[in-house]
């Protein structure tokens, strides 16, 4: 089984799996700002050392120079205006500022059209597993998903998605390795609409995977544009959402990637993954603020249930 499904290679002991689930349930991401705000209980004062430590924490979390500078300038100004001198109140102001910089969003499905969601991103960020997690999440909400194995570049990719389809009891459209991924989109949407015609009362949706692994960025963008072009042929009956999957551990790279994908394809929102294994998720502030992209879902582990709609309040609270 492990040879056939190499992405399950990390076998956990019972104890460590439980520990990790416990951690995920409580704090899916690391409290990277806690250090700077330590001493809050003792009414510690805000001084230059505080700002320096805060800046170091932000940079260490990969929030990026530009965002960190913006945040610190905003915070200094707020504290000055409100004459706040203690860390306890500075923490409250900081949380409000950080929350105002993150855009939380949700997928709003039209009542008349069949939603089609593309999972986009560079290799290894968590596209395929996020697709499975969203299928499971939507299944619990009464949606019936058709899975499209749009990563035709690697043989293991459609195997991986077939595994999830079987586990979730959902249909999948796949093609042999090396097939045209645009043709895969066509077949997936035809099958999805055929199901919709049969089950007219049901909420039917298509979730389409894509490859992150083409030889270069230009080839990848062209491939994705072709896939989206095919989806456009079905626009009378479908509405397309392009979700960018962003790996929280990749720091500044994630920002550059998000920028390129957004410029080329027009991204609708973000799934942030691997927030359980990183203290570097700070880049999400720059992505959300500078690119004005809403955060839709967050993934915080490898199992299906380690996934939920993104919640700005709990995300920011957990940083302190
Ligand atoms: N710890 C942790 N691991 C994750 C998370 N999301 C995905 N992974 C793991 O990251 C690895 C890559 O995930 P995939 O879903 O295969 O990523 P992908 O973007 O489809 O990768 P390619 O198809 O190779 O481009 C797998 O081992 C996943 O189990 C997460 O939120 N937390
Ligand atoms: Mg994949």
C-alpha cells in the first residue's frame, strides 16, 4: 500500500498522530508573534526594543520587508494617536491591524450554474490533497463532487486522486499519463453536467486538479490557460473558480508565485496549506493585502479533516 501511495510514506505512531491532531485542533499555526508580546500580563511597556523584537518576529515569520514596515508604521501611528504605552493594549491594536489586512472570503455559488473549481499552484504545495479535503468538506454539506484528474503530467497524480475518489465514494474522470489536460477538462465537465441533468435537485460540483510540474512557468501558464479556455465553452451552465493553493512554508517564494498566477490567470481566492508545519505563514499577510486576494480555506495537516474555512479572527488570535 505504501509503495502504491507514496504520499502516505510518513507513518505516524499513535501517540504522535494524537499529539498532532490535538495541536492542530487548538493551534494549527505557530504563535510567531508571541515572543514580541511576551510580558503582556505584567503590563510591560512599549519601547524601541519592543518594536525591534516585533520586526524580527515578523521577518522571521516571512511576512516580508514591505509588509513588516507597513505594519510597524501603522502600529506606531495608532499607538501614538491613542497614547498607548503598554504592551497589553498594543497587542489589541496589533490584532485589529492584522485582521484588517487579511481578506477572508468564501465561495459564493450561484443557484443556477454548476460550480467548477480549479486547483492551481506549483508542485508539492498541496493541490491534490486540498481538492480531496474540499470534496470531503463539501460532501458533508450535501454536495456531490466530480473529481477531474487534471494533472496528466505524472502517472502518480491520477492514482493519488483515484485513491481519494474511492475513499470519498465520488466519481473521477482521468486519462492516461501524457494526455491533453484540456481534453480532460472537457470530459470532466461533460460528465458533471450529465450527472447534473440526472440529479437535477442535487448540488453537483466539479473539482479539477492541475499539474504544478511542467518544465517552466510559461508552459505551466499556457497549459492552465488552455484548460480554462475549454471550461469557458461550458460557461452557459457553469461558473468557474480558480483557487490558488499556497504552501505556508515557502515564504517569499509563495508571494512571487501568487503574483505570477494572479497576473496570468486571475485567481479568485486562496487555500493556505501546511500551516501546521511552519512558523513562516506570515507571507499570507503580504499575499492577501498586496494582491487583494481572499483567503478561503486553511489546511493544517495531512488528514481530510485537517481543513476548514479560513477564519481571520482565529488565525490572528493564534499568532500571539
Ligand atoms: N503537514 C501537512 N502536509 C500537507 C498539507 N497539505 C498537503 N500536505 C502534504 O504535502 C504533500 C504534497 O501534497 P499534494 O496534495 O500531493 O501536493 P500537490 O500540489 O498536488 O503536488 P504535485 O501534484 O506534485 O504538484 C503531501 O505529502 C501532502 O500530504 C498540510 O496542510 N499539512
Ligand atoms: Mg497533485
